[in-house]
C-alpha cells in the first residue's frame, strides 16, 4: 500500500495511491487529515477514487512531531568522498553518527526548494531512504525493529555546506526552511523485502549523480533503530534518514553545488520519484 497526503478542492487529506487514483481515507464521513494520527492508530475506510492528475501531492508528513533524525556518513563511498571537507574527524565511523534536521515543515513532491541566496552559496542535495516509525518503542531489540517500522519514503537532505562547515555542528546547515523535501508516498513496510534493498538514485537536471542500493549501509536499519532507541523512546511518525550514497555535489572536483533553476530528482525503486526545483 502507498499512502500519501494531498489537497483537492482546497481540502487536505491522506489517502491510498492505487492505479493512478487517490482514495481518501475517511472516518465518520470526513476525510482523515493527519498522517501521524493514522500511523498511531490506522482506521477508516476508502472514499471514492480521484485521478492523481486532479490532486496536489503534499509531503506525507508535513509537520513532523519533532526534529528529523539523520545518519551522517552511512555509506562508505560517501564517507570517503567527504573526507576532510566538513570536519577532520572520523572518515568511516565505528558507531552511527546522528544529527538532526530541525524541521517545522517538510515540503512535498513538486514544491520549490528555497535556495536562500545571501545565506548560503553551497546548497547541496542528498537522496536518502527515510524510515517512518510505526510503533512507540524504548530499548528495541534488533530482532524487534521490523515490527516498529510503518514504512519508508524518500527524502532529500538538502544541505548548506558552508553553514555546516562554518558552524561546526551540522544542525544549522541542514535546517534552513524548505530543506527537507519528502515523499511522494510512504510505502508500507511489507510491500518490499526486509531490509529493503532498492535502487536509490539522484539526478540533477537529468544527470545521474548518485546511484546505489538502500542496503549498502555501514549501519543497517536493525542497528540504527535498535541503537537509537536505547534510552530514547521512538514515536509513531518519527522520521529517520538513513544516510546518503556518494555523488553529492561537494564530493566532485570542482564541487557541483546547486544553482537556481536546477531540477533535483530523487528516486527509490518501488517508492517513486521526489522531484523539486531550486528557486
Ligand atoms: Mg544526509
């Protein structure tokens, strides 16, 4: 099942995407609007289908309940391409590197990414598989992780490299407004093999920049979720970005940062394409 959030005739709702039609989820005759509430307690019935052409796709979780949790340097080739670029600390980490994106509002497929000219001159892209937590958990054993996952979506961990470097800590450079495109859908966990081993790609203006598999991780999903949940409760709707493969703009010589008008297409097999343009 593929879940999405959309707007139609000035009303927002969540729904199921099937055969190019969106089926709004409804409860007591009204459309369900909040994906996190739905993930917490799935309920409702399918409303009448609407052609995908007639709706505007929104981010599946427009307003995350708290910061988005991210993995740094979780693909070996990416860790190597970033060697010495942001910090001189570890190259390939021995333990997961966590940071967060402070994110008041994520943006959806088709929305414009603000480039924040005058704030950053080094805006970069990072395609990532995002885990959506489905069930609250503390100290989750590795063998229990699968049960705590609702599904997966695509994220673009847009990054201001100059701010990452200047402020030492990554929070600011990762958290500018609009720097978290998400979607277009959340695919249910059991719609793909576990752990997902899917093609993950990013194109900038149709030039393939990133190309890997989602299981090519230094720390796999069982390790990430289990380790994060040690002493820290994970909640339904929590979003965890599993890291980006090599091929980010900063990794090229000379670097290929984004410019105004660039179209960034993030793609993961079976989930879809998340396409955004930089303003
Ligand atoms: Mg990232």
